[in-house]
């Protein structure tokens, strides 16, 4: 009965492999289960900016935004309190707010917060490329859903960012 013993062994092997592959953790001893959980969390994202482990890694799509080319006209009338703050409250802070954590961020990256002028300028270049308009391009990847700013609102955002470009972070 040599053959059937081999057959039995391969069935056991295949079953084991399938169990591993399909992550059937229930039947594994507890330490292995913990390793399995750690591995599956580790695998779901490598992105240190992701607010939860279920958020996708930052997609490359957004990196495609271009610098708007916006300039700061002398005597620009676009102010933080008068325009940028209400703009951010209307279109951005339901996801990008320093007070929001975990799933409330709807996967908006950590440290990408639009609730203060400092927070915005720290990622000024990214915001320009994601949401602002200028002579070179109208960037529209943000917001990804919900009410969307008009091109003129995006142009004003670009202008304010340009007027404060010396305060942009370097990341
Ligand atoms: C519905 C939630 C939501 C809203 C509203 C929203 N965002 Fe985002 N934002 C996200 C998510 C999710 C990502 C990560 C997406 C990705 O990288 O693919 C992101 C990424 C970004 C990034 C990083 C892009 C980069 O350079 O990698 C910037 C900057 C940004 N958002 C700015 C804004 C601005 C400005 C607004 C308002 C005009 C806004 N977002 C509105 C969810 C949101």
C-alpha cells in the first residue's frame, strides 16, 4: 500500500498549504494566529501616512498633478480668513482635519491637514498639485468626492499658495 500512503501524505500537505494560503487562522495555535494577524496587517499597507490599515497605499494617480504655475499678483486680495479657511471647510476638512483620526479621515493621509494655515502651507506644493489652478493647469484630483470647487475658487487657492510660497514645507 505504498502508493496510497504517499497519496495520503500529499493530501495532508496540500490541505496544510491551502490552509496557510487561505489564512484559515481559526485552527492554528494562538501564537501562529497572532503572527498571521500581524502579517496580514503588515501586508495591507506599507504606507506610514495611511490612517488605518485598511486604507490603500497612496496611489500614484495623485502624483500626476502638476504645479499650477500660479503667481502672486502685487496686492493680492486673497486672504486666509476671507477665502482659504472657508474653502477648506467647504471642500477639504471633512477628511483632512488634524482633529480627525482613524476611519474618520476616510483614508486622507496623516499629516495632510487643512484646518490651519500652517498645516496647509506645510504641504503647499502637494495642495497646489492636487487642488489649485493657475496658468499651467487646473488640478482637480482633490476633493475625490462631494461638492467640488469651481475653477475660479481653485485659481484663488493657487494665488494664496503662491503668495505664501516662502512658508511651504520641503516635503
Ligand atoms: C472624501 C475625503 C477627502 C476630501 C473631502 C479631500 N480629500 Fe484629499 N485625500 C483624500 C484621500 C483618501 C487621499 C489619499 C489618496 C491617494 O493618495 O490616492 C488624499 C490625498 C490628498 C493629498 C495628498 C496628495 C499627494 O500629493 O500625494 C492632498 C495634498 C490632498 N488630499 C488635498 C486635499 C484638498 C486640498 C482637499 C479639498 C480641496 C481635499 N484633499 C479633499 C481624501 C479626501
